[in-house]
């Protein structure tokens, strides 16, 4: 305190800074009480410091790097022993899956009506369609244009012509035998006989049919009609289920496109079996 001679009284020292709580100069009877605002401000500062220094904070880059590295290590430690338990490496597991797929595809051998096409052509195109289906008409027209007539690449019922590059096998959804015969007239397609039970069996096998056949077949349909499924007759692996679009977009080049894909499939199959 300083004595003010002008006012004849004591005045506080202006150099003294009053503080709230704590220790140090100015602390004692002159210290002001700590308020809620002071506490909130101090807690905010502490949280900010924790965010900046803690590697476990959600936004911390260090935290995510630690989590990713740990997950990779744990994954390797768990996956390899599981494969080893069954005597498999990662590559062997992939090969095993491919072989199971090939075994499933080779079930086509059960369809005796396909034997001629499988044995005498390199590629077999299964054509699911119907004469009454308006969507089938443009696809059938494209097939006639690209593969119709006396095309030397196409297998027909004349076995004397020998092995060919492609066979087109008609799998009908026609309502009557008359519709069936009329639709095949003048075309060089092979066909599953109209009254053969293998028509329904093939539709179930490939989950492909007309909408009106769903209830009778009792299947979950994957493909509507028309659908052209191209198959490699050697491995009986499916090359494409979108053959109709290939013919529409590529025309005569569609056959070369399928041949290139066939070579890739055969090379892959050879690698997985070696």
C-alpha cells in the first residue's frame, strides 16, 4: 500500500497483480476465488494438449498406422496356419477352387443331347430363345447374318463335314412343336428335341428361361431369354453369357473374340492343373 498525500489515504500498489488460487506473488488474502469459467478454460487447454500429443486419438495418423500394421500382421499370423492345417498354400487354395469349378462345369457331360456338339466343335453356343419372344427376333437375325448359310465354321447335323469351330444349339421356349419347327426352318442350328426332358434340365442348370416358365421350373432365374452362352468344349468352361451382345456389337469378329478368350481359359486351366 502507498500513502497518497493529496487524498490523505492509502492507495493499492498498481504493480501488484491479483491471481485466482494457486501460489506465487500476489497469492494470499488478496487472491480472487476460482470461477467455473476458469475451470472450463483450463480443461479446454488440457484437452487440446492431449489431442496434439496422444497417438491414440481417433484423428491421429500414428494411431491409424499402428492399427493397419497390426491388422496386417495378425492377418498373416492367422491365415497361414489355417491353410497349413489343411495342407494348402495360398496358391494351392486358389487352384483347389478352380478345380472344383471345372468339376462342376463338366456336369455338361450328363446331357446326351449335347454330346454331338461337344465332340465335334471347339466352341458351343447355347441359344435360349423362343419364336414368340420379340426380343429373340433381332438376336436370331444377327446369328443368321453372321453365322448363317453354308458357313464353313459352323457345325451342322451333317456329320460328314467334320469338326468345326462353332456349333449353335437351340434350347427352345416355344409353346408348340409347330412353332419350334417353323423357327428352325432354314437355319443351320443344332437343337435339343422339342419333347426332350433335357430342355428343362438345361434351363435349370444355367438358370435361364422365359418368365412364364419360372413357376414350372422352380428356379431363381439368372438370365432371361434370349441368352447366348458360349462354352469352350474342351474344358467345358463358360466363355461368356453375353454372346448375343458380342454378335450385335462385333458381328463376324465375335467368333475371333471368343477364340481369343478360349485360348486364355485353356492356358489358365493348364496352369492350375500343373
